[in-house]
C-alpha cells in the first residue's frame, strides 16, 4: 500500500511539473510573439510617420 501511495505521489508531482513547464513555455511564447508584434507595429507607425 505504501508503494502505491508513493507511486501516486510521484505521478502527481510529475504531472504537476509537466503542466507547470507547459504553461510556462506557452506564456513565454505568447509574450515573445506579443512583444514581436508590438515592436513591428511601432516600427510600422514610425515609418508611416516619417514618410
């Protein structure tokens, strides 16, 4: 019974760590794409203003 509890805790911790890493990677990719989009929009506005 102790082995099953240990295996369950290990699986739960592994799933939690995997979900946390996936969410962190998704948030990092979203922030990177958003900042890239914002920078391109600023460059477009600057080029339109200077023209």
